[in-house]
């Protein structure tokens, strides 16, 4: 099939490459000339394991190309994936849909004949119906444009596998012509469906709600175990053992029961706020109350670790040396949006601490955001000669650190394990003052 992907940020670039990998002819479109030039040259503007190799391979086959010409996209295909950003609005918690409206308006102006626009961006419920009214009003005579919704469920660091081998495909189709959109989506994902991937057909509203509900549930689970970790700290319990015991209950499961600094990134925080804001607009009360507490607990985890660092210096942090290991919000990514590690690093610097940061992939974006910090070239350079270490991102490089060797580089062996990912007993035996989240060992 011939497909376009409108928007080549993280979601769009990944989707374009993976659709070409499935054998389709794909044209990616963006207003950023710099981004398009990079992609056409085989350079991915962000870090995602394996994506650069697949980008280059599919460019070489001729199945994949990129352009800034939206008119060319309208001529190239009659199936268009919408993958532009929906950031949090600058004046509140709701989603900013300006990129969605702008991209659709630009595309529709050049359309002739019959087209299907398939939304993948995370949007408030009701957006697809509004877009259908908008495109119907803008479409040229004898041009028919339908809207469908196919939410994405990508995890940064696993985006290729999540696109090519998803655990489900959700197809939100319009009620007046559901078969048309469903058949096209089945054709797009034919190779994936042949692997036995569940294909769930819903109305537009349900498809829009699925992604927000999934993120809300995951965020709630993460904040729940962090709230339990607080009780463990106060009572002497061990949240790691507790989570392991909970995880054997198949009604609960072990995933996302890792206590720590909480969630960050460009999706989960803004998506749960937008989901809550939309629920509030609709008159719902349960979700806004629940997700308000989830958000508060999540942000409180960062402040709690920050307070632990300050207390370790008896409140006098000015001039004290602190190392933060991890700037990306999660491993296998260079995404620093809403990064817990950078929140702590920046907060400590603002109260006078001498802060050094090291991350295997996120150094350059971090320098652009917080140039006042010191950035070390290696993990051991970052440790020498610090007085407190905060492990903020569970990179394998940090998990595999030798605590004995690491102790040789520091002035004071204090390790605040913000991800509960280190073998605590080994670090304690090596002479470290080890402090986890809801666990002492």
C-alpha cells in the first residue's frame, strides 16, 4: 500500500520506518526542514535502539522517503496516518491540539477523491468526531474524507517491537462507514495480524479513550507502589519483597510495581493530565480525583529524594558535591522531558550544590536545558570526588557498577538508589551508606 505519515517526531518517524519495514511505500511529512533532511540522510534525531539501522535499510529499498511538501503527500496516497504532537497546553492541564488541527487543515486543502485519515496521536475523547466535521466542511467538492483512530502504545526503548509485534491493535472506526476504515486498517496491518495479534474494532470514542485509560492505569499502579514504599520506610518494611509478593497475584501482576522516583517523559505525565481535564469537562468526578492524587504522589517522589540529599548534609548543601546518574527519564532513551533526574539535579544546583550529571545517551539534550550543571564524560569521572550519588535512571551501566571500585572515586560513599535497581547488600558490604526507596537492603 501507499501510506503517508504526517509528523515525524518520535511516534511518526518510528511509524514511518516500521510501515516501510512491513512492505508499504511510505512518505513521511513534517514542517521541519532540518528534521526531514536528517531522516532522508538516514539520521534519527533521537535515540531509539535499532531505529537508525532500519531507517537506512528502508531508505535504500526506495520504499521510504520524507518531504516537507504536504501537497505531495495528498497526491502520493489516500491513506494518511496522523502522528503529530499533542503537548500539554501552556495554560492548563488539557491537551494542545493546535498541531493536530494545523496538520489536518493543511492536508485537506490539497485532497481530491476519497481519503482516510487515521489518527495515532493521543487526543481527548471527541477529537475524531470534531475533526470529521472540520474536514467535511473544508473538503473540495466531490472529495470524501473519513476519520479513523488507531492509538499507539509505544514504549520508548522498545518502539520497533511495539510497532511490528504489538500486543493488540485498536481500530476506532466511524459508525456510518465502519467497514471501509476497518478493511483498510486490516490491509495496513495484514502482516502483523497474520502473527495472531488481536484486532479490536471499536467506535471512535472508545479508541480515543483506550490510550488515556491505559496510561492512567499504569500511572496509578506506579504511584500506588510508591505510596506503599512510604509506609515501608516508616515501618521498616521492604517494598521490593512486598511487590514481589503482590506480583504473584495474577489479578495484580508484577509489572510497573517498581518503587522509585516515579514516571516522567513526554507522554505519561501530560497524557494523564489531559485525560483528567477532559473527564472533568464531561462532568466526571472519579478520574479527576484519582489522577490528581496519582500526579501528586509521582511529583512527591522527586521532592522526597531531593529532601534526602539535603538532609544528608544537615540542610547545608551550598558548595557540596552531588552526582546524579541518569538524565533520561528512562533507560534506552535520550528523552529528558519531565525527567526526575534533571529535576533533582536542577533543584540542587539552584540551592547552591555543585552538581555533576552523567547519562549514556542524554548528555547533549541535558546540556541545552541545564547548561549550568557539570557534565562528566564517564561514570567514574562523575563520581570523582562526590559526596552523594543519586541514581535516577536504571541504565545497565549503572546497575553493573562495581561498588568497591566506585567507592574509590568518592569522598563520601552515600548512594541514594532512586530506582531500587542496585544489589543493596553488595553496596552496603562495600562500605556505602545505601538508601533505597522503601527498602534498606
